[in-house]
């Protein structure tokens, strides 16, 4: 090998090492930013409304506009009124102080709730509920991918035996994520699917079983009775670790009416808000926590498998009120 070949090879290795070093250094500096960028639309809309509300001063009409801006962001009429009144009582001197007080009031709504994902039992059973079209099956795949990344063995159960193609859709996602899945035949008993999945999970020493359930809007009585049965069967020795409700953030206040029906059938432990990046009404997070008293545990910010982030209340509020 002549000297020129050696020099070229050495240079190529050096360049490759430099590129790798720069990539790793950038990753270590930025790190994951849960909820970052989630509220581009909401922050833009609410920020503009608040800037108009502050105006030249904080008179009566300004406070009315602040309350209207919060309502428009889907914080909820009652919460918006309470927040505005609380901030106003502090008698802020200017818009900057009012904004800081507003942030403090919003953050107080999120305090004291456990947002961790419970994985008690072996396997830990995570029951996922919600109406069709909210992104439930996609959320299950994202959650499975996240758990695999943490070193856990995951298996899925396709207990939605009523929606045509639901089992095949779950199989497709399972293939992408790289996990096993147990599905039943269309129209079959969903509880028996869960039973079989539990047996398979125990035989395979899986850590987590994630159960997909039916979410049709019609036939509510039958749907809820079915969910109750699935919950009983899923309990096993350690009980169900989590019952996560998937809620479409773009549905706004209308989506909250769905929750009470599910809560009657199964004990909800957390909410996953999907499509939060696609709505100008991200204040729905406040409404969920305030009206339902159920912690938001994850937010969906896109279609990729890594687009499921833990919900960070402080980051959420800071971004919601960020000045642009």
C-alpha cells in the first residue's frame, strides 16, 4: 500500500470520527425536550390574543379579553373565570407581571398528581380505552416502542374484535415495533383474547401487556359492559396497572363528554392527549385536569413512533404563554 492510499484512508477515518463526535456532542447538549414545540398553534393564537388583551394597560376590558383568550384556547369557561379573577386580585402592575401570575395560576392546576406510568404486576397490564379515531392504536404502538427502549419485554392484545380490520392494524404496528401480538377473530369475545394474551405473556416472561379495546360510539351500553368484563379478566394476580384514556386534543371541550362514560365502566388512571401539535386549543389540557381530576401522563405530538412524550406541566405552561 503506497503512502497516498494510507493518507486518504487515515483522513477518511478522522473525518468520520469528527462527524460522530459532533453528533454525539449535539445530542448531549440538547437532550430530549418533553412537550417542546407541542403548542406552536396554541401559543401563537393565545399569545396574540393576550398581547391584544394587555393593550396599553390592565383595565376592565383588558381582563375581559384575557378571560376570552383563555376560553378560546379551550381552558374552559369556569377555569378561565377563576384564573382571571385570581390574577386580577394580585393587582399586577404591568403585562409582564400579569403573565407571570397567570403562569403560576395555570401551573397550580397541575400540582400533586402522579404522572408516572405504573408497571406493577408481571405482566403489568395496561388497558387502553377511547373512542375510534382518537389515535388509540397508534398510541399503543408508540407506548410499546417507548417501553422496549427502556429494556422491557412487551406483548399486545387486540381486544377490539368489532371494528373491521382492527386486529390487522394492530398486527401491522406490532411488526413495526417488533413485539408479539395476540388477536381474535372478528366478532369474537374480546375478553377471551385478553385471557389468551395473559397466558402468552406469562409463558414468554413478558414484562408488560398492552390491551387495545373497542371504541365505537354507538351501542354504549354494550361497549361499557364489555370494558368492565375485559377489566376483570385483565386483572390477573396483580390487578390492572393502568387504564389509559386516549383523547383527541383537537376535539376540544366536546371530547370531555366522552370521558365520563368510560369512567363509569373502568377506573381511569391517566389520559393520553393525541394530536396536541395540531390544535390551536391546547388549553384542553387544563380542562382535562381541572374538570376530570385525571392526570395527563403522555401527549402525542406526531405520527412517528417516538412522538409520544411524558407530559411536563411546567414546560407546557411556559410554552403556552411564551411571547413571540
